[in-house]
């Protein structure tokens, strides 16, 4: 209810923005969220702070084809924070599928690389599959390092017992 009131008067106190930001950050950290949709549409928050958390956990930020509720400078700051984006037409009717004219217009005013917007270069499933492969390789490397340390530790223990 408080956010709805502030939306009506078109002004939000800094304390409310801070609380909103923290709530969304906690939700993203606590849950496995693939895409953060409609950023800053329904209530004000610090999109750059939330984007940092998105970058940390691999959550994509939506560029909505119907409306983008942040400025190009915010987009560039989110890119600088390491966030990755996905374009969505926000279609509610079949004829709206793929309508991303507003996103294309918005991106003309922004400084970014194509790799920052994942579906400019690949599909969502390719992106997620690549992320899973990266995590699997990381686990294998960690396991090898862990097993290697165990082998070294047991060799040190054996040497230590032989010296006594």
C-alpha cells in the first residue's frame, strides 16, 4: 500500500526507495530468479544496486518492449555493474509478439556491447546452457583442487609419521 500511495503523488521518500531496493535484492538472492521483469515499473528503487546483485547471481534484467522504466544512463550503469539484459516484447496478443521497436529506439541512446543483451547474439536457452556448462567446469576444477590438496595433505602426514 505505501508504494501505491507514493506512485500516485509521483514522489517517493529516499527511505522508501532504500527499503524497496533491499526487498528486491533479498528476493533475488533468496530465490532462483532467471529474469527480473519490469524493473522499477511499479515502485521506485535503485536499479543499479539491484543490477549488481543480478550480476552476482546470474539473473537477467528485462528490457521490456512495451515500456522501459529507467533512463539510458541507468542502463549504462547497470551494464558497468556487470548485469546482462534480455529483450522481451511483453506481448499480450499474438500480433505483439516480437514488437521491440521501443527497445531498439532506447538502445540507440545507450553505450553497450551486443554481449550485454543476451538475445542479440543467442537464445535464452543457449545462454542458460552455457551458464550450466561454466558452473560444471568450475565444480570439476574445485573438485580436482580439493582432491589434489587431500593427496598432498595425506602425503605430508605420511612423511611426518615416518620422521617420528
